[in-house]
């Protein structure tokens, strides 16, 4: 039987037909449609638009220990945004590999697809990073508590920037999402993408932050910026009774083992407006007496930093 050659050239008519079917399915309550995420076009703002510059950042690493594991890939997306939090558009991208001092662990290769051969001989140039980031007023990562510590260790410019965390500083469940992982959120916004490569995750995050939240009618970026601008207070529950650790964990406290120079203690970060309630909780349910816990004021310039 003769074989017929099949053209791989995209057929505009087929694309339009598929788009029409997707639209029809999306209108039904019985179906959900996920569209492949398409990167936004590079954007050059006009002189009439008062835009600010933000950076979306993601690092891939050899492990989770910010003190000894190493960066193997840095991805960044530079974007413009308007005062009301709307995304003005994509301005530039940065992606680079970095060869670590030891072979990449097999589990990291399986997760990211990054191999020793891909990073061999590569170094991330500090001057290039500084030039790319220089005009940004904020750096956003989807797990800033992880990414910022690595970024500051490698590139000091990140110590002088304001940071925000799109995973923890937007109340995603309140806005109808089932979780805060990037893939879940992107699916909830109607998209899918190739995960676990740094710059691809940044492009996904850009689309997510541009998403209009159904509960407020404003962008996810607007909600994030509002929260990032607030001061938070870190409350240390030092020398709290061991048998009350579960009560602290239910309240949202996390454990610091003291190995990084911070107190060996449970702690929680709260908005300024909730500080008195937190101190009342400690007095009434943990210490059973009047206490003045250690307090630490945090802003976007030191929040999520290893210096905090």
C-alpha cells in the first residue's frame, strides 16, 4: 500500500475550526477548555503611558538548600505594568545556564530536563544580570522565599530590590482557585504550559498575573502589588512550651532551627493590623501570662531575604 505524505504545515482553516469548537465547549457547563499558553509579544510603551518595570524570576537549582545547593538555570521576564496593576506587555527575556561544581542529581534532571551536558561550560554573567534587572522596581517569583535567597547569593543587585511572592501574597482560594501551585493556577485561568524550565515558568506567571480575578474585576498583579506594599510584622514565640507546638502550627507558625543566625523558635508573619490579635493569642493560649514577644518589621525590600 502506498504511503501518503502528510504535511506538517499549520492549516489556518483547521486552526479556526478548532478555535470555534473550543469556544463552543467553553460555553457549556459540562466542559472546561485549556489553551496552550502563547508567549506575549515584546512591547514598547508609548511616551503617554506611565508604566513601571517589573521582573518575573525563576531559578532551577541542584537542591533545596539555599546555603549549599547551586543554581543551574536563571530565567527572567521583564514586563511593563500600569498604576492600576494591568500588564502593559512583555519587554525582554533573559535565560542562561550555570554549570554547578558537581553533577546534577538524577531527580533534578528528571524534574527539569536539564542535564550536565546542557550546562557544561556555562556561567551566568553578573554584569548581564545587573543590566537586565537595573530599571526594575519590583521582582516577583512564585516562591520568593526560595528564589530570592538563591538570587541574592549569586547576584547582589537582588538585595536592593523590592520583592513579592505570587504564591503566598495573593489569596488564591478566596478568588476561586483550588491551590497556589503555578500549574494549578494556570489551569484555573484556562491555560497549560511546559513546566519546570525557568523562563517558561516566568511566561506562565506573566499570563497568570494578567488574569482578571472574578471576585474583584482587577488583575492578579493588582492584588499582589497591594499586598506587597504593606508592612508585615514577624512575631517570634521564643521559649514557647513544647507541648503547644501543634497550636502554634495550626495558627500558621513556622519553625526556625537557628542554624542561619535567626532565633531557634516558632515564628509567624502577620499584617500590622493583626499584631494585637497575635499578641493576645500568645498571652492567652501559649504563655498564660503577659509577654512582649520579639518583633521584626518587614517590607518588600527585606521580606523573603536570607537577611531577614
